């Protein structure tokens, strides 16, 4: 593998690819799906609230016509969704299980069913993963995507736990979690054809495995390091400029700042002579940032030993060719990210970078925390 000091971390390249795939999926879903929003005033008042690909992958695709018990859906998805959001947004509703005679069964024992709007959304969203992957094959070349898939599968098939097909909604401190690892509850992976999984499933599993390992050894999450600590310079930064530097929303940055300030990693102070605030890392924050940099390199070396140096080198190379540096000028991924003129992304500033780690929040699951 290239020297660590001269290249982007593997986790950043995985993030660029997964975020770009998700945004392309979301743009097409928004274009086709009857929906409503308030922030940007698009869509129709009769449609469900607009959601991102993660909410399809962690919830809606597992709801059959006859319904499914909540705990069974979470076991199938291997992660939790934003249940209250999916209900409020108009996609699902809950009923007691007729076989459950308890007067007040817990939420996990309720049956979740798709609403009429949810069933419409299922029909529109179901083909989009395959459709976007086929677009990538046309854009980057079938051989390039086949090589990327093969490199991802060579690593993912060696994991000793079953991971979800999407990144989970981040918890407090923007940490990751996986709540239902395997049918037996032991963490053993289920028998499945890893190589046949869709491209975003492979990207998500490898990135999540990396993040979980990182977070077992780090005092801050990979999302907080990649999207905040990484971009704050020695002189400090205006809070207002961090979203454009990181590629994630101001809401995600606010969550990260709140956690870091409470933990004593940084200070948020008024800008001198200007409106607004700035972020200043203290010695604890700078030490944490450097520790995170070292840990990224350490995990990559560990993965090379555990999963094979050749698969890791091939994976990095495949991702580097299609993801570049994650910027509009240096990443081929941006060729597929132009939004439809009537979409909400067309009404906000164009991103200056793709996130170095997805900020999947409870706010609809968008990969940049929007």
C-alpha cells in the first residue's frame, strides 16, 4: 500500500463512494417519489416526508404486505431505524400482534405495517440500488466496478460478524453501533453470498467494520474525527465554515461540537470583532486528533495483516480511481451528483467536498446529516 503520509485513509475513500452512491439514489428517489418537505417547499402535501437511502435499507425494505414484528425486522436489518420518525413521516404504522395477549405489549413486540404511502415508496425505491449501480458501471466502466466489488468482498467475507447493509443511525457522540449481529445472537455471520451483495451494501459493511474497530480504541468516534477534528486548524475556525470544510450539515457539526465541548476537547468562543463563534482546540483536543490519525494508520496495517496486504492494496487502489480526493475538482464521483432542478439539493450551496465519514442522523438518514 502507498505510504500512509501520502494518501487518504481507506475510511475516507469508502465514505466518498458510499455518500456519492447514496446521494445519487436520493436524487432519483426524490424525483420519482410523491413527498413533502418544509425546509425547501418541494414535493406535495399529500406525500410522505422525504427520507434518504438508509431509511429504506434499515426499515422499509423489510416490511412485507402482511407486516412484521418490530424485533424481527430489527433482526433482519441487523440495526435499528428511527421508528417514531418512520411513523410520523407517513411510511409505517403499528398494531398489536393478534397472538400477543398482553394488555400493553412492548414496542418490540408490535407488528409494523406499511401505509398506503409506504407501499408506493417501496415500489419506487426497490429498484434504485440496482439502477444506480448500473449507472456506475456505465460511468466508470464495468471492469472498474467489478474490481471494486471483488476487492470489497475479499475483505467483507472475512468478517466474523454479520453487519447491516447500511451504516446505522449515529448515537450520542456520533458513534456507530450494530444491534442484531446474526440470527443466533452470538455475532456469527449468517450464510450468504457476500460477492453477490449490491455495491452500497459492501461499501457500508467494510466502512462500518472499520469504524467499529476504530471506536473500540478511540476516545472520539470516527465521524467526529473525520468531520470535525480533522478540519479544525491550529488557529481555530469559525463555526459557520466547518460544514463546508467537512461536507456535513450544520446540525451534525452542532452535535459533534456539543459532545467535544462537554468532554473538554475544545472551546467555542465569540469571533473577535465579528458575529458568530469560532472553535479552538485545546491541548486535549489536539492530542485526540493526533491519536486518531495514528489509529487510522494502525488499523490499516492491522487489516493488511488480518485480511491480506494484497486485498487491502487492491481495495484502496480501486476506490482511489473512482473517488479521488472527494472534491468536485478531484473526484470522478461528482459526475453523478448533479441534482434535479426542482430538488432540495439544487436549492442549497454545492458541496466543496464529500464527507470523510457519513453523518447518518435520525433526521431522515441523509449521509451528510442534512
